[in-house]
C-alpha cells in the first residue's frame, strides 16, 4: 500500500516538474509609430483569434509563453486556438498569423511593421517597440 502511494506521489511530482509555470511577465507590443497607446485583454484577443484585421498578429511557435498568453488573454488553450485558425483559413476568411521562434524575432517583426501586434516577455522590451498591454 505504501509503495503504491509513493508511486502516485512520485508521478504527481514528476508531472508537475514536466509542466513548469511560465514565470515571466508578458506584454503586448506594437510598432512605436502605431497610434495605439493602450488596449484591454479582450481587444488584444480579437487580433489573435482572427476576429479583427486592424492589426496583423505575430505569433510565437508552441511553448510556455504562447500557452500562458492564450490562457490569460484568450481564455483558451493552444488546441482551441489552432481549431479557430484552421476554420478561418479553410473558409478563406483569414490568413494564419506568422509564427516566430523567439521573443527577439517577434520584437523585430513588430518593430518592422506599423500594423503588427505581438507579445513578448516584458524583460525583452526596448525602444524598438511600444507596450500597449501588460498581461495579468
């Protein structure tokens, strides 16, 4: 009996270690020349779900930052967001966002396009981008 309990506790402990929480603060960014100054989470979510074309979303590839952003801003998981974009692309209503592998790449792409919107770790912000939302 004790061995079975120990195995369950060990499995739970390993499972928790395999899925660490994302600890960095996330910010939504735009090009400094963009007139936007502030945005609510619900507004930012519109662009990352293909519900508005006012901004062009720049995405991260799969990973903890993307998952945390989806959870906190979109109230969805990666599978749900992928399904939404698949439907939009299949019906010809939208083009899926460009996916980049790091915050540095997302920041560079947003800095180069006045209509782009992205999200990165707050620690990565510099004067090449403008923060319009701090994700809570």
